[in-house]
């Protein structure tokens, strides 16, 4: 993936997000997905990890170092923490 431009990486990210969406729709049996292969939690996780990998490659392309990424991630996670706790409570 190292020869991709930033724009190409962004398009790849959108593609990977679409694959997560498709996997979730298949897993939940959404109307119109019955002809697709069965998807389970593992397949959804694999697709979600592809999103993380491509997103990480975008950060690397932008020259972000590990420390900066961690600081930004911590800031974002603090905004989402209450939502994650709510999700865990409902499981």
C-alpha cells in the first residue's frame, strides 16, 4: 500500500468501511443480503481491522508519529468513553 497517494488511501478507507457495512448487514440478515455468504463476528472484526489498518496508513502518510497519534486517540476516546460504557452496559 506504500505507493498509494493520500487520495487513494482515502478511497481505500471508504471501500473498507463499505465492507464492514456489508458484513454487518449480512450478519443481521438485512433484507436483500440473503444471497451473500454468511458473516459472523469474526468476519466483521476482520473487516473492521482492515479499516483500522488503512486509517493508520493515512496517519503515517501524514507524517504522524506514535506519540502524536496516541495523544489524538486519547482525546477522541475521552469524548467517546461514555458511549462505550453505555454499550457495555447494554450487552
